[in-house]
C-alpha cells in the first residue's frame, strides 16, 4: 500500500495510507542502511510503500519514492550531520518576529538560500505585530524594505487575526512547511488557521525573551479546508548543506542578477576588481545585511572544501 509519512519519532513513523487509515510503521533495515549522509533517511512528507501487518494498525516501510524536493539543514555550521526537515513540499513559510523573540537576518537569509537551492517557493510571515511598539514597527518596516522586493511577505497576528486571511489563502490546497525559531508562534498560527487541530503551545520565557520548544517532532496535519501543513520544532541555527563556494550567489536573487555585470566570469562577489555586486552594495541596491549573510555562507563553504 502507498502512503505519506505524517510524523517521525525516531524509529517509528506515522503513515497515512491511500485508504485514509493511519499506520504506525518501522523502517526496513535495508532502507535504513542506504542513506548515510543524513540523520533521517525517511522524513515527513515522504511518499512510501508499506506492508501492513495482520493487526491492520502497524506496518513496515518497504520503499521510499523519489522526492520532488526537500529542505535540509545542519544542526550547526560545524556539524557533519545533516537533517532533512521535510520532503515534497509546495511552499516553505518562514515565521519571523522582530521581537518576542528576535529573528536575525542571517537566519532568514540562510533559510531562504536553502529554499532557493532546493527550488521551493518561500514566503516570510512576520508574526506578533500586535505586540510591536514604535521602535519595533520601524524595524519591521526595515525588514520589509529588504525582503518585499525578493519574496512574498505577510504581516500577521495570530491573536488579533490581522493578516490571517492572506495566510489562510496561501495554505489551502498545498503542502506547506512552516519553520522558524522557537517562540515565533508557528503552532499558534496553525491553530488560528484551523482551530480543530489544537496544537500544543506555550508562552516565551519572560526572562530571556526566547522561545520554548513545544513541538518536539515535525508533523504533517490535514487542514479542514484542504491541503496539509507541516509544523516543525523551533530551529536555533541554520547550517548550510551541499552548497559550493562558487554557486552560493545563485541562491541570492538580487546578487545573481547583479553578478551578470561583473568584470570577471569567475568572480566570487566579495572583493574582486570590477565586481558589480560590491558596487550594488555600496550604492544601496543590495542590502548590507543580505550581503553579510552571503559572505558568511561563502566563508562556511570555503572552510568545508579546503
């Protein structure tokens, strides 16, 4: 029987069968041994074949079908192990907050670059706008000035409902991955979209203004209006996987566009003479924060391939 993986909890996988029944499955050893590059050979969103046991509740995953895409990260820049967050997604939504807690631009840029690399359309959702005072609203506008030119951006509040209709319309009928730092309100947003799901949530730490982990494992949920949403545990950092130094600029749309005017074809777009990217940064066409994120990723990949 074919099915789709809804949840992974280590050695067990919840699979929704083509008959709309749920099965707790284990992975056949031969499949587990095939994949040595990642911590999880099977992930949420994978299309699989299962052998159902006589109890009609459990089974074994016998085959993982080819993925149309996936999104992957390292737990840290120094880690040698990579983790596939989800597979076969139609859109990746990054939930960000200006405060309560703060989402940093480098985290946003690394996530967006990874989505570009795996050809997954990305949207940034700025949450908790009901909490922002004047200084935080100014910072939000600064972020919007940077990212609105590059990616769809939404400003929302799961509490007041502001902007939520636009988010609902974006989710229905698609398989959507929702990611972000702990405490940005991923599960709260999903509950606001589909209250029947009743996902567990918690307030952020009052002392550190950082998020608490409430989602322990990635899990896919069917939306009552159609489509699926994947809720993921909060991510602290986003280590880049499988990017070569001379390819990183491909995954920053504005840098890729400016690079067409560089003097040298093998320009790395950091300090070479006649670099159109550096000039665009100096002229304010490319934001300094985006350029710093680009340089950081290039530095990571250079260290990896030395």
